[in-house]
């Protein structure tokens, strides 16, 4: 079971790790190419940027939502009265993430089909 807080933490941590890894990989390649070409004037700055103590990346905002969409096959939604009132919905998970990289904000949108299942409690008709 994933709470909304856990979903946000996973999105933020995953996005930070992905972008930081790509950014540091690119900077390391730039350091290597600069060293090969004998360009020394920016080497100190580049090494500072790839240092673990420096993080040029900051996640500023994350908005998430689950929506019914044309791209998700809602024909497969199931309400099963024979199996303890099981309900299964096919939705789309959307996340809009604002990332500040070197203080320049970029917006990244993620979309993914998801399936959510729940069961109604027959004693009080609430989801369990």
C-alpha cells in the first residue's frame, strides 16, 4: 500500500537520482574531454559541480493526480459482485515536476497507466 506521501517521496527521490546521475555523467565527460584538450581554466568549477557535496539540482514542486483518460482502456474496469465486491479501475497516473538545475526551472511531465483495486466491506459499504 502506497500512501500519497510515499508516492511523492518516491517521485522526488527517483527524479533527483535520475537527473543528478545524468548531469554528473555529462559533467564528468566534459571534464575528461577538457583534460584531453588541455583546457584547464574551468576544471576546478567542473570538479566542484560533480562533487558529492554539491548538488546543482533541486526539486521545487511535484503535482500528482490519477485520472481517467482516453489512452487508458476503461473497458477493462471491473466490479465483481461475486468476489466480495471487488472494484478494479484502470487509470492514468500523472506527475508534473518542477526541477531547478543551476537555478533554472524546468518542468517535467510523467504519465503512466495504473490499475487500482479495492474491496467494499459489505458491513458498512466502505472501501477496505
